């Protein structure tokens, strides 16, 4: 794993956007894996600014999001489909038909998981997957204990994840308790992974990722088995890890 240390959230976002733009310019038909949550919002903002200023085009790009809440439709402001439209897709020239997110209102969720896994394979897999990390080490919505061999599947969200994500909802009771997520093996099949980590709340997760064992109790640890992972982390998240880790 390669670690790039930056000063703050803003620099992390700018650096991540530059990284992505460079890949899109090199390969205009790139398959991007995208994440939601607070972490990538600044990156998406920078992608939009670049698109408006420099005209980087996403017309041929295909995207696959990591996950979606079960029970939320695309017009629900808390669905990840709404999030992606609102934070990125509505402001760049991407063809929305080429943006893929699991459906939170599919008639058969098991079937939806198979469909999603299949559509990623049929596109030849993901070239660059953007990831955030939960403070319990979750990636996508793969909570601690998820098998490293898992494919796209249905999850029961951990109480700590529901608590952490409640900030986006008006009441914690509104946070769905289930989601569909790409599995860990789905994520690991990506040719390249860009993991973004910012802030005090992610300090322990980063420390455990860098210093801990590779273990299903900490899902992100599996990234150490991947040949091409870049972490962009800010100073607060890295903090006093520097001596041990860099
Ligand atoms: C959410 C998402 C993850 C995200 C994580 C961290 O539950 N499913 O993809 O990486 O939590 O979120 P944040 O960036 O808001 O800290």
C-alpha cells in the first residue's frame, strides 16, 4: 500500500480528484467504482469544478457504486442514488444509463445482488475503486465479520454504522437497518483502489489498518492483500502513526 499524506480534507479531496481525472484522461472508457459518505464529497466537488473549467469528459465512463440502503428509492434524499446524482452525476456530462447503483427497492433483493455482481463482471470489472472506511473498518457496507470471499450481498448494518450515518437523516429511526453492498471479493477484484481517510474519527481505523493483522474482524485489512492500493490520508488521521507507518 502506498500512502500519500496531505494536510487536510481539502487537500485530500483535491489530490484524489487529480488522481481520478488523470485516470479518466488516460482511459476515457474507464470503469470507476464510487463511494458515498462524507469523505468523497469534496473529491466529487473538485471533479465538478475541473469538468466545468477544463472540460474533462465522462461521456464514456461507466460507474459502479459500492452500496445502497434497502428500502430507499432513488427520489429519497438519503438514498445513495440521490446522493450520487446530487453530488456528482447531475453536474458532469456522464450518461446516467452508464451509472450503476444497486436498487434499494428491487422486488427480489437476492436477485438484485446477482444482477449487480454479474453486470460488474460483464463490464470486465472495475478499473479504479474509490473507497472510504468506517470507523469499525467497514468498506462499502461490509461490516466486521464479513467473509473475505463475499460477493454482492445483503447486510444488516452494525449499530455503530447506523449511529454514524444517522447524521444524514432527521432521526436515527429513519436510518435503514439493511443494505446491499458489493462484497469484499467484488471490491478486491478492482484493478486499483484509492482509499480516502480524513479526520480524527478515522485515526484508530487507519492505525489498525496499517499495524493490525489481516483479519475478517477488520474488513479493510484485506486491502493489504491487494497489489495496487493508494491511501490518501490527512495529517489528523495519520497523526502520530508517522513513525511506525511511513
Ligand atoms: C458508509 C458507506 C461507506 C463509507 C463509510 C464512511 O457507511 N457505506 O462506503 O466509506 O460509511 O463514511 P464517511 O465517509 O461518511 O465517514
